[in-house]
C-alpha cells in the first residue's frame, strides 16, 4: 500500500475529496500524514477529526530551505510515496522538489500556463476568457510550471462572479485531483520532457 502526504494551508476541500476517495477504496493508498504551515487551517482540523496523523510546521523565523527540509524529513519519516499539494500556499524550494523528483502533485484553479500564481479565478474573469478550468501538474522547480497530468475545462458565464466561477472550478478540481492521484499511484504517468503520457 502506497503512502500519500498532503500539504495544505487553508480550507482543505481538495484534501477532503482525496480523503473521501481513499476511505471509499477508490484511491489505493493510505494518507500517512497531513502537514500545514498554518496552525489554524480548517483542513488540518478536519484531518485531525478524521483520525489522520497531522503536523503543523511553523514557518516562523525559518529560511525557506530550512523549512522545506523539515517538511521533507517529516514526509520521509512517514514513508510518503506521493506528495499532494492541496492549497499549500508556499513556493517549494529545490531542496523539496529534489527530495521527491516527479512525485509531487499540485492543483491549480486555471488552465495552465494561463493565470499562474494567486487569484487565478479572478485573473481569468478580469482577462475575459470564455473558458478556464483547473490543472493537476507535477511540481518542478518553477511556479506552476511542471508537466501537466490532467486538466478540466469550465465555461465562464456572462454573469459569473469570482465566487460562482470558483465554485464550479472547485467541483472539477475535486474530480480530477483524485483521478490524477490514482494515475500516479498506479505508475500510469510517464514524463516525456514537458509532456506526460498516460497509460489508462
Ligand atoms: C484550490 O482552489 C486550489 O486550486 C488553489 O487553492 C484552493 C484551495 O482550496 N490553489 C492554488 O491557487 C495554488 N496556486 P482547498 O483548500 O479547499 O483545497
């Protein structure tokens, strides 16, 4: 049985979607550890309620590399095979990325490479695109730049607000993140340069 490690900073709905699918036997793995950089993150509280092993690692007064090394050590001790960033609002240093090469997934609420960084849904609305969506990608040393595993398209409606659009994107996030986690755990994702080739 493979081990998943989750990193989150806030609400944790993507984490919950993954946890539900693990509990239902749809994801063949165990959530070995949930880590947050925010002590009060609702997602961390939820993980505790679910009886999962959780860890708050405070970033206060720590250099990025030192912080990341602490997180890496905790994930290694928990024998994590796949790291899932689920609304983890920190940029990972090379120390982290190199500790889990090709083994870190991130979810982003836009069709990358469009609208990387923060407030992707607002960026899409402000730009006036007719379609946006979400992306699950493998994390490399850039910001939101790694090879794409799955994407889902969401139509932008004329009367959309940031909230209404975000809610429809989130629904798709929950669906494709678990799907991508399964593909990774089952070694069905081959990375070829910028592209991934999926074996169904
Ligand atoms: C999600 O929409 C996720 O795509 C986004 O943060 C939200 C976290 O929600 N991530 C990013 O913007 C990363 N750049 P959640 O805590 O309910 O999963």
